[in-house]
C-alpha cells in the first residue's frame, strides 16, 4: 500500500508536480491511476522509447487523455493525432512550409512584433508577462503565417485557447455532443477568402499543394482536411510559445544572476531556451493509446489502455541529467523531450526556438531586471499544457 498518487487534474500537484514526478520515477516507473483509469511512464528512457514505438503506443486516438478515453473519431488531417502511413504523408506536406530556413526568414518580423509589445511598456513600473507579451507575439506570428487578418487574430487565439481550458480540477469535456469538425469550421471564412484571393501565406500554399495520398492518388487537400490543419497549427502555435515566454519570466525572476548573464551576453540565450524547455516543460505529458499488451517494469499494461508519457518528469530524471532540479543556462543538454521525439517531433520546434530566443533578446534589451508578483499570478486551468494564465512583474526604476 502506498500514498503515491498522480492526478493530472489536481491543481495542487500542477502547481509543483516535481516532487510527485520524482516519486513516480523512483517508486512507480509504470504507474496506474485507478480513478481516471490510465497508466503513466516517468523515466527519460521509458518516455523516449515509447515515443518512437508507434506500433505499441498509437497517436490515432488522440494525444490527450480525455480524448483517448472518449473514443472520438479523429478528423483526417489532425497531424499530431495520426499514425503512419497517413501521418507520414501529412507531415511531409507541412514540412515543406516549416523548414528551419523558412522559419529563420521570419526573424525580423518576429523582432518587430516583440518591439511593438515592449516599447509601450518602457518606463512603466509593472507589466504582465502573459497578457502584455507572451500572448501577443506568437498570435501575430501564426496569424501572419496562416494569413488571418490582424483584426481577427486575437479572437482566433482566444477560441483555440478556450478549446483546451478546463474547470479547475476537472478533465476536459469530450462528451457525445463534442464535434471536432464543427470546432474547426471557424476557419472556413478565411479559407474561402483565400481561395478567391491567393497570397504569400501558409493557407494559400496548402490550398494549392498537391500530394500523393495513402491510396496512391495524387490530389489536393479536401476542405475538412484544410480546416483541420489550420485549427491545429493555430492552436499549437499560440499556446506553447506563450507558456514558454511565461516560464522565462518566472524562472529568470527566480535566478537573477543568470538573467544578468543573459543580458550581458545574448549568445547564451539559445542554450537558455533549451534549459527553460527542459526545466519547465510547457507540455508536461503526451497521451497514447496502447495497441497490444505490453510489459513495463513488471506490470502488464493491457491492450486498449490509455497511457501518459510524462515528458515533464522525464526532463527532470536524474538518470539522464545531473542535478536535474537545478536551473542552469550553461547546462550541456544532449536532448530534452519537450518537443516530443521520433515521428511526432514538433514540426514547429524551429519556430518556437526562434520565437523564444528573439522574445528573450528583445525583453532583456529593455528590461534586464524584474520581479514577478506571485501573489497575483495564476496558472492556466488546462490539463494539456502547463503555464501561466497571468504573471505580473514589477520593474525597478519604473514610473
């Protein structure tokens, strides 16, 4: 009998999951939660190995625990919720757009978006890392990439965010009335406009892209596939980078000496972004559906089970990282699992890294010092990503 319990919906655990994660790694590396009926893996090697074992740990029923448990049919084109061969075809299609070279070409635009958010704050004595900064630039970058009009970008972001919000302490609601295709229809008006008015953006490129599907037929994407692509990119591109910027504010407030090092030497920032992603993973767990009985740490996980691969726990595994609970911008990071691993490695990783680097460069140019106000800070109520809903900070020397 043990008192060890991991509940991904528990707000107290979510506030600081790392003591529970350590106990999971040490005491129950293959853990079973009988209340929510899921298994969980927490050690780095186990999570990494499972992410590449697509035959045993399937993405086709979703990557979110509630979605897997609900048994909802996933719309075609939901790239992150697909297995090969469909996943391979759709990923190759999007890979044409999300190349590191194309992402680097966005740097000047990203820097300008950061400046637009930060310049009005110069001289102020307080700002919010999320509302004033983290939620702004990623929204504008994704909006620009997709071809969503400036005046609509905030509404698109808020709808995408609302789709993953939960009531505190409760799972997301994927009841019988939930219709994922209907949720994606919001993008229909933009798609119809772009079909008539092509431009230099991702939406236009996807509208005209030809590919060979899993049946050997050369064709273009159907409307429902296009809508799904757009919704997935809009959601993923906004939420995780917003959380990364929020964590940069919190962690660098806690480590002022390292913050000052970064301000003095911006060449250290790229590695600091990797350490931030390892130290506070914006996506702490990844769901999979188990397709066959599998033996893990002396326990049989039956076919049909839902399993959580705890990237946030794996990234703090002392078997992989020396002194893993210490934040260190100089750490030599071979790899972390915050962008996943294997065939589902995040297509937007190059963009997220670029956004994180530029966001921190522009922030530290103007504000080398800040202190977060945890009495007013609030974590976002969601079971899929982990980060700040609001994170106010005071600025020394402001008016």
